[in-house]
């Protein structure tokens, strides 16, 4: 069972709202944002193409005063144009179109944009890019069949301007609340994607909910034990959100009032923030991980360390590697690492042990709400995997906060 914690603490002297997901005694996920700051992730704007960089197959789109984003041309299919343009030919400088921020600026790179607009709910995603009706791969055939029946009226609509994806959470939805959310998302789509075509350049058409509300929306309810906060304002917002969209989960919301033991200490959130800033992570077996981020990829090195097992070396390495697999999956999620990730496990000569390790890591990665893919183990015994880039790594958020605080 998991617990969602939302609290405020100081990170290098800067007050922050921290959202944490814990499972048992372990912090599995961290999101933080400077108090008072508003993220632009998932916001939808009317943008204007500044120039086309054919060599990198991308366009640079201005979507606010002094704010420019990076739009890969393969993310610009089925673009929704304003200013009267209706054809779908290639982009030109000066074009005005609807864009959504799909990835935060990170490592000095511009925010990434897409013209495939997504409106995300607890159970569904409406999308303008793919007009089909699809289902999460984590739904069973029986669950998908039930949801598919609820969506039959949508399937029968001709010239539907959006597609629908049923999320994993739809497995636990009641028909009434499922259809209520569908109607709500269609209203958002109408306001932004349809009426937005007549708005002026740089208009904000859709503002995503605060990151802590997104965390409540996205967490898998079946495994959620409670939502806890000690911030009165956020408690009221959570209460209103749950009353409107998840009334059955209001009983899980709790306001924490113990002043002697702060939430961040009770659930070891401060310790987790320290952890993401360390390269070396010790394992219970005595082995350790070394996690390093570079511009091109993330490297993880598994070491035997202080392990003093009396069994044969092969069994020793197998035990450390299997423990490391679980901790690596946790660290990747905790730190929000993404892109190419290379893991150098301790070499094992037994092919069966290598296969076991690969499948155990895959099992842990399937629990990550962000799409992960373990690809293979190379002849040099390096395991290659990828994780979808969405938000910035937690360490970058911490560094930004440190730099801003230093300036003042």
C-alpha cells in the first residue's frame, strides 16, 4: 500500500512544497516545487513558429513573452492552426498553432512542445493527435471489455476531433464517474482545442492543475492508503478536488496536526532528499551503487563493497545483483532519472542468473508509473534501459533552488 504525503520544507534555504509517495518505510517518488512557483508543464498555448531548423528536424516556437520551446517536426503532425490557416502542409515561420508543453526545460535545454494536445484525467486521456480509442496495456481483457462498452457512443461518432485512451485506473472506475470524467475532459478539449483557434497569439488556453493535484490524480487508487498534508490551504484544495472528482476517496484525506513531529521527519522525506544528492547508495547486503548523470546518459555501477558472504562467488554476486535491481528501480523513480540508463551489474558467468536478473529488473520497472523499457544485456555485461523524459530530475530542481537562493 502507498501513502501520498504533501508538505512544506526548506531545501538549501528555499521554502518548497514537496510531494512524496511512500510504500512501507521507503520513499518511492519525490516532486518538489518552490513555494509560489507555477510550472508550465502540460499547459497549452497559442504559439508562433520563429524558425525551422531542417538539420535537426525541429521548429522553434515562441509561446509567451520571451519564452521559446523546441518542437520536433514529428511532433507537429495534425497541428491545430489559428489565424485562419486550415491546410496541414509543413510548418512555416510565422505560423500560429496550438502547442502543449510536454517536457520541462532541463540541463539548459528549451522546454519541449507538441501539437498533440492531451487532456488527462484519472481514468482517461483525450488526445488530438491520434483519433482512435485505445486502452492501457496494463488492463486485463475483461477490464478493457467493460470500458470499451462504456465508450461505444464515442466510437460511433463520426468526425470525432479527438482520440481516447483508457488509463490503468479505469479498471477501478464506476460507470457514472467514468462518464462524468469523460464529459469534463470533452469540455476542456472544446475550450482549448476548438475555441482556442480564435484566440490571440501567446494566449494561455489551458493551465494544468498544480503538481500535487496531478499526483493525486495519477496515483493508482487501489493501492493508495491515505493522502496526508499539514498545509491548510492545500488540504482545502485537495478536499474540493476529491469532492468534485473522487468523492469515494475523501475518507483517505487526512490533515496532520502534530507540531512535535513534522511530516517530513515522520516519513523520512528529508532523508530521501539527501539521498538523491548522493552518488553512492549502500545496499543491505554490504554492496553499493554508484549513480552518475552525464549529458548523454545515466550510469549505474553495482559493486560488491563490504559483502562478506561465505557462499561461492557466483552466488554472492547473484544475491547482490538481485538486491541492486530493486534498489536501482527505486532510485530511478525517486530521482526521476530518464533517457538512456546503463547499468553495470557485477559480472556473472551463469547465463541463467543473467536471465533471472533481467526479468527481475523488468518486474520492478513495471511498477514505475513512467514508461520504462529494459532492452538487453550487452556482451560487456552492461544492461541497457530507457525511461521516458517528462519532468526534470529531482537533483536539477534542487540545484536550481540552491542557485536562486544564493543570488538573494
